[in-house]
């Protein structure tokens, strides 16, 4: 079960984006759609009854598209590796190239599709919505990875701290381990020797990647892509929130930014199902309480539902 779900913040076109992704990628589908109620509309400025979130799935990987207004813009600080594995798909290269062409329509190549020292076929592209994808022909003899792996790029003030972040996340979340590690060597300035050219790691049985880049970048982490952690109970919420908030910044509705600037949502499992409750007054009471919280208080939400 996937318990960490990327949440993608769109201006007001989450439905359109989810439809684009599910039509562009194979083995994909949309799921639950939630809408803004009176309380949500009041807080967000979005129209009551308009779409708030759209769940969608690509190759078994769940994500959520959120309509939040023109506040945050996607940056390459958070991207998604797409692993095309020849050991699982004899036509992996062909499928990689075909998907690149689809994502290229209205998009921008950040690294052209080509051969690189680390891969026979690789490219980094921002799609028409600004979401970044790294398409890579993986080593057929290497350890298997899922098709989609979220990736964090540590730049600017946090460049060189990717490994520190990995170790923090591994200490916070269960079922974690390190995977591959490739470091910068001498003569690869401005990146410092020993910092991470690439590493991947597992938390909560899910793979993530992290990289350092000390070069000049005009972006960093922001709330456009957050990692939503579904928690079983208040104890889990407290544990994850209290660790991730250290030297970070708390925000409303269970959101926080950790000390590296990465955005998280620490929420009770089944929050979206609450928004589907047929009792409208109950939904509004719960959401009114929810919007007044920073760290989520499950007991207070349950009390509001009564």
C-alpha cells in the first residue's frame, strides 16, 4: 500500500492535467474527485462546488492533482524518474522515445534526450504544465526499481545536503534503506567532492531519489509538489510531524516545510473520504475544524463530525 502520495498544486486545471496524464501514460486511471464546500471555498478563494482534488494513478503509482489557485509554480526541484527497464520490456527504448514525444508537446527539454555516461538513453523534460520528468533507460542488470520514482534536487542554500536529508527521512519513517549512491569526485566543481550526484533510498517501502547540484539555479523547493503521508492514528501524526518540523516551518491543514524546504502533508488516512460524506453539514463542520489546524488533531476532527 502506497502511504506517501505526491500532491501536485495546479492553478485551476487539475482535472485537465489528470486527464492529460492518464491519456499520455499507459496503464493509468483517474480516481476520487473532491469538490470545494463552503468552508473550503472561503479559505481558498476557489468557487464552491468546483473541483478541489483529483486522484490519478499511473502504473500503480498514486498521485493527487489539487486546484489551489495561482500561488505556486512547479520547479525541477521535485521531478519524477521514469524507469524504462529492458529486462522487463524488450521495447523499453521505443516506449521511452514515444513517451518523450508526448510530453514534449508544449513542454521544455531541460536535458535533451541522448546518450549520457550514466545511461544509454536519458532526458529531462518539463511538460506543458511545468511538471518535470526524467526518462531513463535503466541498466537491465541492475536492481529493479518501480517505473515512477520521485526525485529531490538540492540546490542553492541546501546544495550538498541531499545525504543529510536522506538520513533524516530514513530516521523518521519505517521500512527504510539506502539504494544506489554515486558521488561527485575531484574536479567536478562547483559541486563538492563527496556530495551526491545521485542516490536513491526507500522509506515506507517506497523508492525516492535525491541529488545535489551546486550550479546556478533560479528555483528551489516549494509547495507546488508536496509529499502527503497518510497516518494511521494521532501517534503517527505526532511522530512524523514533530521530527520533520525541526528547524522547519509549520503551515495550515497539516502542511509543513522541513529544514531543507521540502513540503509535506501529515494527514490522517481517509481524509478524502471524509470529504465525500453524504451529510453536508457534517462535512462543513469537519472542514471548518480542519482549516483552523496546523498539526492535525484527529480527536478534534472526530468531535466536529458528531
